[in-house]
C-alpha cells in the first residue's frame, strides 16, 4: 500500500459468519475483556490501598496476584473468592487470546501443513495444561 | 493463504510499509513476548520463587514493559478502528497518536523503574 492509498475494510455483514469471522470477533472481545479485568483489578487494589496506605507496587501485586502473602484480604472469604474467580477468568481470557495470536503467527511463518499441525497441537496442548495448573493453583492457594 | 513463501527475511525487513507495517510487526513481537510472560505469570502464581526474582529485575521490567505496553495500546487502536470502521481512513493519524501516548507512558514508566533500580 502506498502512503496515499486509502485503507479498506469489509463491513461485518459482507464477511459472513464463518470460523475466521468468529475468531476475529473473539480476539477483539477478549482484548476488551482484558482491559476490563485489568481496570477492575486495579480499582479493587486501589480501594484496598486506601485502607492499607500502600504504594503502587503493592497495588499492582494485589491486582494480579490476589494470593500474594502481603494481600490483606487473604482470608476474607467472599472477597478472596471473587478475586480468585476474576483472576481465573483473566487467565482464561489471556490464554484464549494468546493462543489464537500465536497460532496466527505460526501459520504465517510455517508453510508446511505438517509443521502447522504439530505446532498447533503443541500450543493448544500447552495452553490446556497451563490453564489446568493455573486454575488449580489459584483456587487452592 | 498460500503455503509457499518467496520473500526472504532481508527482503521482508526492507519492506517499506512504514508505520502500519512497523506496528504490525511490533504487535506480533509483543504478543510473542507476552506469551512468554504469561508462562512466567502462571509460574509466579504457583509460587516459584525464582520467577518472582525475574519479575523484580529492572532489565526484565524495562524490556517486557516496552512490549506489553505497546501491545496493549496498539491492540486498543486496532480494536477501536475495527469496531468503528469509518475511522479506518484515519489509520495513520491514529498510529501517530498511539506512538505519542506510548512514548509518554513508557518514558515515565522506564524512568521510575531505573530510578528504583538505582535506589532512588
């Protein structure tokens, strides 16, 4: 595309509902969901920091690691449970978004069907294993 | 999508796609870096102490903040332009704004990281 050419885009109603369209929407929605989780976690940690007079480093630690030892809410059952559910949802959204992104990159850089298939299987297996470990660790910690 | 590539790496690097191509490549590099970060995050959640040490390293913070912040801001631009298709005509202006926001945020964050690393 030259510097003067107009970028083009295809309206959603002309794209049709197929796997590519669904994954295109999925990638955008998971990105927005991540922003929502980050903002929600950050606001929650800010509320805690008001009571604890803590610094930004603690706020970020609590926002993303609710099971951290320094978190004053560890032991407060309903808030801890909510935080755990939020982090589990965050991890699932991130891994879904990330796996799809990595698969797109792999599809672009590996040309043979054999390589694509095995990298695809490997990444998906890896994501499943990591998600199971993450859910177990977050929920039982 | 074709299954063969007739473009060498050097040719690809010399491609004059300018700002949109640069953001496209950096988004992919950033995404790949964040996938590594995701693995480290899971290990940190699991309580692997050495990973916490890695997260605390200022060099690690500077490098991954660069990729993570760029990926997040660029992703927001992509999402906004995709959801509001009339704005796609202003893609280059959006990229300029994106770079301005990114550089401001990154410069401040990098300054804080280096200041803390130096014990300030």
